């Protein structure tokens, strides 16, 4: 989940939004249970680490457990709503004792409900609104993706020891306010 470059863009945008007059910033919770809401006259940014897996539109692999530690929750629900555009990303990370092939088979079946399933031996990145496969670097990661131009579901699976770690991600973009 560390390659979510869109999240970095949101941090920059949130700082810009926070600098505008009429800005309202609310922080709730501490540590890994943080929630931040920034409201401005031109838009809003919401970040929440309390995430329901159902928000990804995918089931959690049977027997999988969330990867959490005291400092990192490994989950986020981020939404940006501006007058001209919007973005929402929900991401969670899990661990399973099963090998990657079993997880990939499980998620290929689920993702078919959202369209043709693309497989990438590397990571999925975004260029504008288009998804693309980046097969440089992490070759031990397999990513599956399906969806429409503005709604994507992504599952990234990596071997870890005798089992696997995997991330469930939902990404939604929109062109006009209020369509998220």
C-alpha cells in the first residue's frame, strides 16, 4: 500500500485547501484510529483509518487477518471532493496462511463481477484516469484489477513466508461534484 502515489497528491491538495480562508479542520481519534475532515469553500478532504472491508466491494479471503501494528493501521478511506473533480480510495491490507495462487483464484472470481480482469506481475499505477501495469521493481507481487474508467477494484498479492499478504483497494474518480 506504500505505492499509493495518489495519496501523496491528496496531502499536497489538503495543505493547499487548509491554507484557504473559511477552512474548517476537525481531527478525531489518536494513533492508528485517526479521522481528519477538512472543509473549505472550494472542496473537502476526508481521511479515516476505520475502514469497513465492504467499502471495497470485495469479500475478505476466508481466514485472513488484518495486518496491523501499534503505529500503522494499514487501512484508509480517503475522499477528495472539489467543485471540479473528486476522488475516493479505500484500501486495506491483510495476511493469510494460504499461498498466493489460492488468493488469486479466489479474487479472480470476485473481480469478474466488475468486468474483465487484468493481471499484472508488478504493481498497478495510474496515469490520469487510466490504470497501467508497472512491471518494474516488485516482480513477486501479482495485481488483479477490474472495473470501469471511473471505478476500479484492485487486489495485490505477495508471498510472505509460507503464506501471503494482500491489499484490497477500491478507487473511484468523478468529473463533477456530487457523483461519488
